[in-house]
C-alpha cells in the first residue's frame, strides 16, 4: 500500500473546523503561522511521509535491526530515511526557537507526526524520542545543557532516549534499582540495566543522549527517591566535539511482534558518566514532561495506523471482486462485484473512518489546548490538555489497533499473508496500546487524577467549552443526551467511590471509553455542520450518521457496565484466579 | 507457558452440567462411552496436548516450514508430534467404526480438539483437515472410496486437504476456474491453481488426499457448476500401495502472520488425476460437509486460544510484582504486590475466563446437537446444530482473539516480546477469524439462512429447549430479559428486512453477537446453578456474576445498533469511500 497523506482532511480541521491559523494570528509567538505557511508544512510533511518514509516500511519489517558486539544496524535505507528528518528540520518543528527549534504550534506538529507514524512507525520512533527528550531538557535542563543538546536533537545530529524500565520495574518505577554515585567532579556514575530502550543504540546519528532514571545514595524509597540523568553515548567537550565512549552499552535487542525496524535495547550502564538534570529526587516529575509528550505522540501513532488501515481497506474493497450485491449485480460486466457492495464490509470501512477522523479532530483539540497553555493566559488550557492526554494515548491507540484488525479482516485470507502488508500494520500498532503506560494505566490516570479528583469539574468545564461551537442540529439531541449520561455516570462515581476505593480502577477502562465516545459525538456533529456546502459535505454527513447510529450507542452498555460495584472483580478469591 | 489441560472444567460440563454419559447410555451406538471411558479419553488427550504438542509450539513459530523444489519441511519435532496423533488414534476419534474409526461422540471429540488447538494450532491443523476430509468422504464417497481412504485418514498414515480457494475466488467460489476434463477411464484430469491450501504439501505422512473443487466442461455457471474430486498426491493401487507421483505440486508456501508451523501451499494441478466424489455439479454441497466440520473445529481453535490466554494471563498476574493494592500492601514483604491486586487486571482476566468457559459450554452444546442428530430420532437437533455452527465459528474465534490480546496486555511490554510466547498466541489465533469463511460470512449465514429464513422459529425453539434446564434463580430475570430482547430484535428484523434487503447484512455482525451473549447468559446461569455445593462453586459464582454485570449488558448497545437502517452503510456513495 502506498501511503497517501490525508491533506484535505487535515486542512478541513485546521482551517474550517477549528480555524487555528486565525487563532494563532492573535498569539505573537505563533503569528507567523498563517494559513499558507501551515498548508506548506503539511504538504511537505506529507511528501516526506509518502515519498521517503512509506517506501521503507516493508523493509523495516522484513529486515529489522541486527545487533553484533553492541553495535546495532538498522534496516537498509533507514539512514537515508532518517536523513530526511535532518534535512527538513522535522524534529525541531515545535522546538524552542531560542535553540534552533522552529517554534511551530504543537497542533501542527501533531498533524505532521500522524503522517510520519502512518508511513513508517519503526523509523519515526527514532524521531519521536529525540523530540521528547529535547522537550524534557528544554523544561528542566540548565542553560548550558539546553545550549549543548537542543540544537543537536532538533537537527537530528544526535538522538535521544528515555531509560525508565528495568526488568522488574515497568509501570512501577518506584522500585527501580539503577544507582547514581556522586563523583568529586559533579558528575555521577550511573550503574544498572535498563530494558525496552527504544533507539538505545543504532547507526542513524553521531551521538545518543540517554535520559536515565536512577537512585542517588540514601534517596527516599519509592518514586520520591528517583533522579534524572543525562548520559551521552559519547562524551563531548564544550563545543560538542565527540570524545571517549561512555560506558553505556547495548547488551542486546529484543525480538518483537512488530516495529522490527526500531531497535529496542537492553542498556547496560557500567559506572557511565551522567549529569543530573532537574533537582535531585525530582526525576520522575522531569521524566513526565517527556512521558506526557510521548503519550500524545503514541496516540498519534494509533491515529496514523487508523489512517493507514482506512487506506488499506478502502483500496482493497474497491478493487477486490467477490460476490454480488443483494440488490443485483453492480458490475454485470465483471465476474463479481467489488467488496464494497456488501453491507458488512461497509460497516468495517465506516467504523475505521468514523474513529480515525474523529480521532484526528480529537488530536487537534489536544494540540490546541497545549498551544493555548504554552502561549496564552488561559490556565484552564493546561488542565484540559492533562484531561485529554490519557484519552489521546488510550482511545486513539485502541481504535487504531481495532481499525488495523478490521482492515485485515476486509482482506480475507490475503490479510494474513505478509506480502500484502496489512498484517504488519496490526503487529506494528499493537505496541502503542502498551508502551508509555499501558492503556489500563491511562484509564486509571483519567478517571482518578483527571476526573474524580475534582469531582468532575474539569470534565464538565471542558464539555462546556466544546458546546460553544456550532454543531449540526440533527445531532444536538444525541450529543446532549450522551453528555448527560457522562455527567450522570461521573457524579455517580464521585459518590460511590467514597465507599468503594477499588471502584475507579474496576471501571476505568469502560469510563474512558464512555468519555471518549461522548467527546467524539460532538466532534462529529461539529464536522458535519462545518462540512455543509463544501466538497466534504456528503462524506462527513454519511460518516457522522454512521457514528451516531452504529458507534455512539455503545455508551448505553458502558453506563450499565459502570453500574457494577468493584466487588464483581475484587470479590473473587486470589486462589480462584 | 506450559499448557495445562482444563480437565476439571471439562468434566464439570460433561458430567455435571450436561450429564452426557447418561444421555449416551440410551443411544446404542454411544452406550460404550460411560463416564469412566470419557474421563480416560480426556485425560489421555490432555496428556498428549500438554506433553507432546505444547512443547513444540514455540519452535513451530520460530522455525516455521520451509519449501524447496516443491518439498515442504515442517519444523523440528513435528514428525514426532504428528506421530502421537497416529499412535493414539486421535484423528479417528469420531470416525466411522465400520472403517476403523472409534465412533466416539462428537462432543467428546470437540473437547479433545480444544486441547490440541490450545497446545499447538500449527501442528493440529495437519490433523483437523484429515478429520474433515474423512468426514466428507464418509458422507459422499463410494464404498470403495471409503474403504480406501477412511482407515488411512483416521490412522494418520495419510492426510487430507480441502482445495477451494483460487487467487481471485475466496468467499465467492462460484467463480473458480480450475477445470476437470473427463477421461476415457472414468478419471478426470484436474488443471488449475489453488491457493491457501493448508497441509497441501508436508513431510508428516505417506500420502496426501486433496479434495479439490473444479468445473466440468459445459457445467452451469456459478456455484451450481462445481464438482468435487479426490486427487491423491501419490497414485495408489487397490491395496493402497503407493505408485507414481500425481501431477499436483506445491508451487510455494505463504509467509504468514502466524501459524508458521502450518504449511499453507499454492497448489498447482497440472492435468492431475482425480476421482469424482458425490454427484457431478454437486461439489459445493459435498464440500460443505467438510466446511461445516471445519467451522466448528476453527471455533474450537478460538476456544483453545482463549484457554491458553487464560493460563498465560493468570500465571503472569500472580507472579509479576508491580504496584500496590489501593487498599494497602498485600505483600508487605515484597517490593510490590502481584498484578492481581489491580482491579483493571482482574477485569481483563475475568473477561477472558467468562468468555472461555461459556464458550466451552457452548461448544458442548453444539456437539450434543450433532450427536443427537447423528444417532437420535430428533430432527430438530440437526437444525439446531446448523443454527449454532456460525456462532461457534465466529463468536468463539472473536472472543479467542480478544482474549489473546487481553492476555498480551496483562504482560505489559513483555507481552510484545517474542520469547514470552503470548504475542505468538495473538498472531496464531488471528487466522481463525478469517479462514473457513470469515466471521462476517458467518454472521450473514446466521442472520439470513439460520434465523430470518424461518422468521426466527428455530431460534425461539432453541431458546425454549435451553430453558428446560435449571438455572441459578438470581440470574433468571436477566436471562429472560436478554431473551426477550433477542426475540424483539429478531421480530423487528423479520418485518424490517422485507423492505430493506440490505438490512440483514448491515447488522449481521451485531446480531450474531447479541444472540451469542444471550445464549452465554443462560449457560452461565446454568453453570452457576450446577456448581453450587461443589469445589467449583466459588469460581463459577464469581465468573457468572462478572459476566452478568460486565459483559452481558453489551446487549443494550447491540439492540441500538440494530435499530439503524441499512441506509447508514449503503447510502454512502461509492466515490465517497
């Protein structure tokens, strides 16, 4: 499948639905990003995705990475592919202009990221971790650290990693064992083994900057005793000139279900030289600057997979001739009609489209709040972005995976055969539901920290903000009903969870889905309204109609699921499981 | 993961829930199958699954099959593994005793099959196609054909295949092009290329018997012009002694997402000698004898994957220490509590268990109807078995896949790494939703041929039969409510589909799920009742409670989805998709 950038849909969201270039005119730091500039960025990002990244996606899977004596070789063509990020400055898109970043709106960055993820997730992983580590250094580093690392991470001359996980410590970072010994010269000796380190070692850049969590001597137990360190692969002088090899080595790479082109390393730190970033024992908070960025980015991976799934399924359903329409042959000249005549095939296609396009609108919504939080006076925007991030991570990746599986199903037996590429899509996107905090963790974060902690006030405020936009009147009642259900369920949970502390965890996954579907409803009603009279009118009206009839009513079931007490899951004896 | 046969649960269903050995005492052909005999079969089948097949499952994936000059080599150990089928007579379990089959109840065969599928789906595929092709020959072959092939297929000395698909013809068999030219000696020259031929070539048996669909000259177009032929790999004399190689060769094998140990062949028939089986132009009906068997068997593959998923997830959730219980440390001695303390992890585990155990009960239900149809006077049983088969194929495999994905999710990042084995489970079971008729095809068969054709009468009669069994009183109301919903939806569809011919196809998938959940409700209510006072009481009560609270309410949403007209999917212009 040749990836085709969804430029029209992206422009529809930017210019017509959310009118962001207009909004940016009023923000000094973003006022350069006029409609024309924005369109040019999307067009060029789409070109890179389609012409450079996408053609390397199959070989990423078939060849994968190899490891020999600590040296990792990426698939053929990856060096040239990564060079496109460097040449185009794509990794510095939303970077700090004071350090050679381009300072573009986050929203725009999200839409470019979606295309990169859709075209080649293995290759873009080398990029996203650089962008995220730069963000962390920009937020918590010293002036010298910023000056040293940001320009090089933005340019792609060097890349970044996040070293959190240890074999016994994944979600539970409080129990990590990697140690940091202070040295007389102010540096630290980092010792320990980290696993699942994406881009921990590779052949695409001159240096690798590890952001590594470790414990200082006598630090408090648990998450309050973790500090963050910058550990470069190669030591460097003050001018950035590379020196001796630091003692941070890749011990091996993992054999994985998918994203074979991405090197997932076991990293051995053997008294490696590290530099503290941020305050001692405040490392987890620093790391979460990066983690929150990566969570949104991973959500965009799910969105990109959904778009790829759409393109796979739509193309095959038009091309493959099989069976006849119930109402009689549509292609009497051919031995059979295209798959597209079958209602169940259309159900699969429209499910993919409805979730993908609403997912893209949702991503824009998150990006907008991040831009407003960064550049505006609006304190609410930061809170909204935190409310929406776990949904972006979990719901976009869950629907991206489902979409890939549906696309594969459309292909019948051919969907199971490697050469068609759609089974790779399923394998590649599966990781997005797991890494950067499993989707179960996202659901618990959402229901606990983001909703119940303030009694649902932020959630209600966000819905109130969404309600300021015009929507298609024929969906007004359905949106209001869904929102009333969400509020009713939320208030019920506020009360019930006082006496049932396990309740939020027990219903977290269903609750996140309930909220996401409710938000998507208003987004579809909005898109259907805005598309009226445009070239997208028929498509948006049809997809909105499908969403309200065939997807939104899941909320009826979700409300019922959430009515159960936690006893239903917690009451079972451990010996019975 | 070491597979552990679910013997206790199987005995619970056979002896306690359905009391089948009792029922079989009244059937002369089955009266040998007393409780003791049945238990011995399950125990020995379980031993083969756990000790012989399961240890070969990882190598099936990592080594896969290889093809060289038309010769296929199966993974190391597969010859010895297949020999266990031969030595134990497992492939003739439900075979015709007149030809060395063991004549066991189909129900018992299903439960053994589940264990083989769970332990090693790649390897068991070589078995299931032999069993199915034997069934087809037993139903449609001449006395001579039966005498020649059945004993050898039952013993595993030879294996069988089903050659249906061509590159342009999968679901739509009416457009196949393979030709059969009558010869003067009464044989036929078969010419054409078939794809996706499981076990079409391999090194496990002395001969391979292809059941191949082809067109006779001047046959009517479409499905009414298809005939079925027996095409042996090696010619043989009347004593079964092998002679010349027939001109049916493997052109290549496919690279697939999973089931790597199963050889999926492109088969080239080049004027290969074939023998007509059944009447000319009645081949599709003959093939469907095998197809219906395989559909149930594939459902059991989904069930087996669900059981394996349960064992994977349960073991890991107990072993892996990560985080602390909301209510305070449960293992204060350890650095963290087991995953099992987390409500969302329990939700995943209980979802797997609730669907797997009800799925097993459902499989027994289908087997019972098949046994009653074969051995009893009850004409209704055949109709019921036809009603239930598409659900067994689609719902058991959909839930098997979901269960594998949930188990993988339980593992976090380790679930994505090959060495843990759970990602293989996901890849292996994915095919079950596709082959032997995609699950969309099953849903259309169910709603169209099995339900709406007689206005829902068979469906209602089946529910009435289920209602004869005692169930736990606390679930009586929920069962009746779900059944009332199913009947209401069905009668609505009967009326609405008169004017909306695309409606059944448009809602088929949701309707099948609605029916399956409704049947599962009564099965859980039954199991909860029967388990009272036994060692399984707590486990069954807890899982039933979970099912009714957290899974059955999906029916509220499904009813809403089905209220939509087909316009929602069919009204979208083809140029808009």
